């Protein structure tokens, strides 16, 4: 099962890289409460 775990971490890395590279404006404010 190790090969599957390694493959899943590679997928997670690619998705996280996409999320982390998303540009955000400098004047954005943090939401005090998360409401889905």
C-alpha cells in the first residue's frame, strides 16, 4: 500500500501548491467566523 500513499501525497502536494500560489490582495481581512 506504500506506493498508493506516496501517490496520494504527490497529489496533495500538487493541490497544495495550486492553493498556495493563488494571489490574494494585501488589504484582505481575516474572517472572524467560518460560515460554510
